[in-house]
């Protein structure tokens, strides 16, 4: 069997109408992930809907409503291969209403491509997406300056340089190191500098978008961290017994390991021994970060554990928090957030109602500086440090120790209200 290429989750972010979907569609087409025939059909569809030039965008926008409105609503996933990596592209919406999906997208991503239109430059959501991707832990960023073909831009180097400077300023305020950000000029619709060198920008001696994407570093597998495997489902399989299923976030699980699943039904953890591990219907001796596995554990019954519980080694069990401190950003709350607010927190596979017990301080979301101590409330656009009490046992880890288990989204009546990460916690003693 050929060794599998390293896999990277790549998210495309940026302001609505700056050409994210078209860039992704063009990239997939130019790398052969989308064929002529599909594109021809999409072209006809675009003409029918009076949206000439939207055919590449439609590669990702597969919802009917999106085609009619010309706006990306949902997250779409598409795979493509380069010489170096296997990528899954997550096309994240730029439209303000759809920021919740952008959060889900960014929190799964190893790297991001920020698309900025050369004619508009840095816009409101360019800033918001830079900030959010940083808070949500996207590790690497590159910037594609799109629409270099627009009238007034006319493939000019001066405009490209100006946009780069503006993006660098904003990125620095959001906590990115501007010197580490790579920039590339493109025009997605005519296909300039996407997979092939452009004949319209003789001044550009740098790489194409495709080459730059291959310049991302492979994410390091956090194998040296303690084992954390959030449970997605628990099955009872005849002849095998109880088979929990989940994805290893950190650490390594081996057959024969003594494991503990917390909080478990009683809230004090359930101990067992890993008997078998299976991935893609093949038996494995070990499971590493990123592996989706089913496994059987001696000593654990079907009713002992459930989705949202987390497995670890007996000598380093996952932390169940009786309360925790988090840095959050309020994204989309109808009024204001005050002490006593009890929405649902989505963290790894768990969904638990948690109460905000104290708003410790309000921060400037761009710089992280403290703006106010103990404010009465926080509202959309604010960042804050808050204390939180889970209404039932919840496994969460500190960002500094196990970042993969620290990030969460806050949802309320169908909306993502906030996103954040745990920076400190009070351990609940497992009786």
C-alpha cells in the first residue's frame, strides 16, 4: 500500500463577495478535482439564474438557495490532492448571518487562506475573520489578493502592495505575526495565478496559489500530549460487546492500555482495558490523533458511558471541571450577555448547559487589552474573560495544556452566540 499523504484541513475565509467560493472552485477545477462536464453544467445553471461568472462558486455552493442568492450559507467540504498533501477544503461563509458556520469551519482547520478583493481591500468581515481564526486556534495563514483583473486594479503591482500593507496592519492587531503571512496575487474568475503562472502580472516573481498552498506546514500530531478521545457514539455489537466510537484528539491509545472514561454515568469515571481497536474495518494495534476509531473495552457496559464523555489513560484522566474560566468573543447575541446567562456549550462531542457566574473583564477584541473590570454586561463584538459553571459534569482542558480540548462554541436558540477557549479550571474530584 502506498503511504498516505499527510492530510491538512484548509479553510477559506474572508469578506462576502471577495471571491472565496470562486477561488475554491477554480482551484478544484484547475487541479482536476472537478471535471469539464460538471463545470459546463454549472455554467449553464449560472446563465439560467442570471449569474454569469458564478460557475466556479457553484462548485462549493450546492444549496439551491445559495445559487439563487449568490451567497455561501453552509459549510461545504471538498477534497483535493497536491504534489505534497491531501487537502480537505472547508469553504466558510463570509456573510454576517453565517458567521456561526465559519466558526465550526475554522475550529476544524489547520490552516486558512484569507481571500481579500484587490478593489475593496480590507473590509469589516476581513477584520472579523482574522480575529476569529486567531482565537479559534487556526495555526497558519496565507492571503490571496483576488480580483486583480478588476477595472481600476488592472493587475497593478502598486495596488497589490497596498492591500498587503493594510492586511498586515489588521492581522497584527488580531494577534497574527505579519512577517509570517504569505501573500499571493490572483484573479480567480479568469484563472490568473491559481494553478498556472499569470501572463498578466509580469512583475510577480512569486508562486501560484497552488504552490503557496503546498507551502503550509503539516500539522504536528499531538502524540506527546495525554490521551484524550471524546466519545461520539456507543454501540452494542453482537459477539463483541460494547464498542465506543470516537476520534483521538491527542495522545496515543494502544491495545492493552488501562483506560478511564469520564464523567461516565455516575460522574466518577469508568475504568476498563482496551481490547481491540478498529479503523476502516481493519484491526489496529494503536490509534493516533486524527484517527476515527471503534474500540472494545473490557469492564465497560453500554449504559456506563455516552456521547460527550472522554477517554484517557488511568494515570492521566481527562479533567472534569466544576467551574472554569474562559476567554470568549460574543458574536451574535440578540441583546446583551449578563451574569446568570445559561446557554448550551458545544465542546468536543459534548453539549452541556453552562452558566456564566462572573464577567471578570472586558477585552479589546483586536488587541486583547483590558477595557473594563467586572462590567455589567458584554455585547456583540466584545471579547471577555468569564467564569462559567457547567450544569452537569463536563470534560474540558486548559488551552495551555491541551489546546485541542479547550475550544468551544456557545449556542442559544439555533444561533452561535459566542466562541472561546478555556484558560483555567477547577477540577471536580471524581468520588
